[in-house]
C-alpha cells in the first residue's frame, strides 16, 4: 500500500497548518489554515494541489486550521468532500463571519466574503465523535473516525484506517480536563499506529495549573477594578472564549460583584446561542449541572453581550472587564480598546491567548516584557518608569461626504448610463434580428406596455384583462426580448414609449394586429390541432375546487371597488404579477406608479458608499500587561511522554518552531530506538514516503466465513483460522483458502485456494517453513490461543465469588482459595496465575478464562 505525506505549509514554524496525506489513490487535505494578513501567496502550494484533493479533514474551528476553506470553495472552486464535527461546523462559521466583519470594517478585505463562507459550510459533512465513515470511490476500503482533542469545542484527532493500518493526525490537543471540555484520550486510544502526525508547538511550554491560572486572572482583575482601572482581555471569536466566560460568570455570580463585565464582538450573540445548544460536545459536569438545575451554563447573567463598541459605551460608566475580539489585536474592537486604554497605568491588558507572530498583540506583549525588565529596580516612582512607544495603524470605514460623495455618485450615474446604452443597443439588435426574419407567427402579448421618454418614469393604465384575450408571453425569453425591442416593456431602460412622461391609456383594440397576435417562428400550431401542446392560459381561472375539495367562489375575490382582479393583498399580488407579465408600465424597472409603494417595501436599502480612513498613532504603553496561559494546550513534557507511549512505527513532526521540532524529533528518536520506529521532520514541500510492513488483501470465501467464530476487538473483528496456502491461480476470483476453523469446526481446504486479490500466489510472497525432515513442505501453524478483552481484578473477584471461590485483595493481587494468586503483569498487561497444580488452581483458571473471548 502506497502512503505518502507532503506538508504544504505549517512545518518548522508557527502559523497556519495544511498537509497532504495520500493513501493508495486517495488524497486527504489535513486542515487548510489561513491567518491574518490573509496573504494569497501563502496558499500557492495548496492551490497547486487543489485538483488532486479527494477529501478535507478539519481538526479545529479556528483560522489556523480552517481559515482558507471559504477561499478554496468560493474562489478556487475546490471540489472535494469536507468532514468536520458538528460543533466545528457551527463555531468555525461564526469564527469566519467575525473575521470577515472585523477586517472588512478596517480594510479593503477581499480574501473571502460572507457568501464564500456560506458556500464552504453548506457542503460540509458533519460527524459525531467516534462516528466511523467508510469512504467510497477511490477511497474504498478507507474509513475515518473523529476523536476528541480536548482544546476547542468540537476539536478533533483524526483516525484513518485502511487495510488494517492506522494513520493518526493529532495536532494542538490537550490531555487536561477543563471547565467546559474533557481532556483528550490520546494516549489510551492508540498503540503502535502505522503513522502518527503530531505537532511540536507544545515543546517548551510549561505545565499550566488551571486553578492557579484562574486565581491569578481573578485577583489581578479585582485589583485593577478597585483601583478604578479597566481590564481588556483580547479573545478569539469562538473557541477558548468559552472557557474564560465560564470562569468570569461563576466568580461574578458567587461574589455578587457590581463591576460590569462585557463581551464585545460582531457575532457574540449567535456564538453564545450556538454554545447553549452544544452541551453534548462538552464535559459531563456541565451536562449534569444543566440536567439538575435546568440552568444552561452559557445563559450568561453577569456578562453583557455587545456587538459593537457603541453598545459598550451605553453600559453604565465605571471600571469594567471587557473581553473583545480579536486575540491578536489585528482588527476588531479589541484593537480600538487597546489604543484607548494602553496609555493609562491603572488599566490592565490580559494576554490570555497566545497572539500570532508578527501581530500587534505579540508586539504589545514583547514591549511590556522588555519594559518590566528595564524598569526592574527603579522603584515605584512614576517619573523613573520608562514607557515604551508603539506605532499603531488604526483604520475604520466611514461614509463618503461632500465632494467625495458627489464624485462617487457621478461615477455611478455614468456607469449606469453606459450600461443602459449597452442594453439599449442589445435590444435594438434583437429587434432587428426579429424583423429580418421571415416568420409570420408571433407570440401574443396579451397586455399593454408603456415606456419612459428620456428615462423619466411612465405609467400605463391597461385595458381589461380577460381570459379570452390572447395568451400571455410569460415563459419565453424570446417573447420578452421581442416586447423590449418593440418598446413595450419592463426592461427598466427608460426607452421611449411615445411621449415625455404622459400617461398612456391603451387597450387591446389600440394595438395593431401584429402586436396582438405576436407568435414566434417555430411555435405555429399544427393544422387541425384541437389545442396547443403547452397552453399558457390562466389555469387558476378554470379551477373549481381547492386542495381540500371545497368549491371555490371567485366572487369572493372580486375587488369591491370595481376592479376585476380582486381586492386585498391577493388582488394586489395578482395585479402586480399580471402587469409585470404583460410588460408593465415602464420607466425604471418596468413598475407602474400604482405599484411603487409595494416595490419600495421590497427593495433593499441602498448601500451607503464608504471609504477606509487610516491613522498612524504613537502610543505609550503604560498599562500593565499580564500573560496568563488559557491556550488549553498540553505542555511539552507531557506531549513527549504520550508520543513515546503510543510508539508509532513512523512519526512525522509538524507545526512548531525550528528548535521545538528538532528537540521533539531527537527525543522521540531516542525513546523509540528499540522499536524500529522512524521519526521524520520534513520541510515544507518535502514529500515523505511512509514505509509499512508487508500486508496483503485477501478475499475469504463465504463457506469459510460461516465456519469461523468472530469476536469484536475495538474496531475490528478477529477470528483464528488454520489453513494451507493454495498454489492454483485458476480458482474463481475471490476464492480464498482456509483450513480448520476455530473449535471443532473444519473446512475442506482442497476446495479453495489463498490468492491475493489480483491473482498473485501467496506461496511466492511468504517465507517457506521446513519440516523436520527438510522436505520443503509447508507445515500448518499451531493454534494461537488468543485472549481478547481487558479484565479488571475487581470484576474477576465478583466472578470468583459467584463461582463459590473465596477471593481477597492483598498488595494489589487477588488471593483465591487460599493459595492461588492472580495479579496483573505491568501496566496494561495481562493476568498472571500463580499457585500449585491442584483442583483449586484449575477452578480459578476456568473462571479467569471465562472472562475473556478466546480464539
């Protein structure tokens, strides 16, 4: 089986992640991250491979893992299945909505728009944790399973299986339990996978004590508030934000504090609404709490939600704690608040989430750390304190005014005029084409049409509309083109209708015969035809009964004021539809004066032209800056230990600094030295061929499968088969040999042979086993006696007691019947029986064997 791995970007450096994993003829894209400043050149390696991608697996709902998906789907036209968990689908969509809104408000942002986000997420396949999905097409025989990663809601460790081999993609996971998420079960879920793709981002990170981090955050917040200062906590739009909200909400509720706490971001209301409905993705304590008290933990009572800074200013004045988007201070309300509050030494900026390299957040953190080092020892005298200066570019979108607005409107009017002239020329060309034709048949207009001289609006009062009139042209675009070219209708171009704005009152009798009986060539009825094949009459006028069988009285729909179409909303709708189909009263948009009110209600609000206003500011960083680790990532030592315990046959290290990648690679190479494992840390674009042990795909005959005892083990089914390899390649496709099944069942091996799918003789592939006489014949392997299951000593004690055997624990071992000892062999090992051969020994052994499946 051919397995190849190629990192596109996200290796030997921090930043977004994207990798290709090819298994046989199927190619996975593992994450497609893209972060601020959303430089299209960063996606060039990915765009070169876009046509080879069969499926996309997303691991986390943030820009570093899914940021490029709207661009790939909306602009690069990615045509591949996308798989995420249900929680990632909702939270990532809110994340990217917020990214677009905050960046569009401060720049000419064109990396993607809201339509691209919608298009990307409409095609996503949502999965539950541990839901196995078998792929089809080129992916036949490959399955994917999402497992919890423990860092962000819905975050995933992907397990891919093919031909009995396991391939694990595990980045940015967290093994520690938190307030809203359980830790990942990474170490206990895998053992000796064929391939493990892990990240080195945690290397160098110290263990985080959750209780100490929360106490540090709350103590510093309270000290700042009591000193009449404000606290700014930059956060992500949807992710680690949830952990911080729970911490602050609980503390404010328990202590009944009067200070204001606010969350500011363009999508905060929807994000919290989704969080309230996603409890099944969180830890069981939140679910139990909700079940007992019926109080949703994210139904925040102490934290105010604000979509804009304007809403924040409406809150009561005074010291406050504000969580604002975004975490790196590159855009959004957090950037503006940092500029407003950074120069006051009473204020506090809490860096709870690690800012992206090169961002304003990382610059603020570095400047504060340098300030604290340089000021150490100066004492508390303010005049001796040195405040570093930061150059900040602050941009915002403002409406055009004055000359700029006039120029914009002139440009728009000129553009509309050019479009109108081009459309008029196209309509004239269409009319000339129709006039040059030799057909004498036209499609009936069945209505009266008006236009507008010189672009001024016109109104048409049509004559009576009866079902006996000529059929209406409401289905053929040719008919619409003919009417527009004749100056009759609804194109909205302000074509000349024969006057300067006067009201035209025309009826069917006022039109010439060519206009009333307009048929298009090719639609002439056959001679002797009883009726048209595709009639265009008002079918609703001939309906006698409604959907429920009640008789329809059309008099009830008559317009009481004397009109014929009917009154009320229904009558207006029918009249509008009929007038539009007849060509309408022209002017702009083909809408008559009597319909302007309805059209005005349905028309979208005009977009106000805007521009980007930029300010270059120099601010002194006087506010306190505190770094508290709420990233929710495992520490470096724990990651090294867990990867070594999983002991992959091949480990590929990605996503980390150059130093961290080298350190983790060297550590794993040393730890796995005796297990014949390989550790690779490729560069971007470097393809790695994963070497696997020999494996063959074999098809088993139906008779053989019926004769086997199959036991479920994890995600597999296991059976023991003794058989002899066949030599014939002429057997029917799919036939496979066997021998005696497990137990007393036997299968005639002479009736089938063992061949690899495709007809290769297994005898030529496997090593030969000699008999004692050295005659070169294969010998049947001995019965394996495989024990399946994981038996706890506590469960075994209950089984022994039920069998009438007295058993007691002592020093971690189970003493049975006085002199038989059962103990566990090492961590995760099997059970060991010790004792003299006796009836008691065999009785205990039978009970122990009864706890396992044996094949």
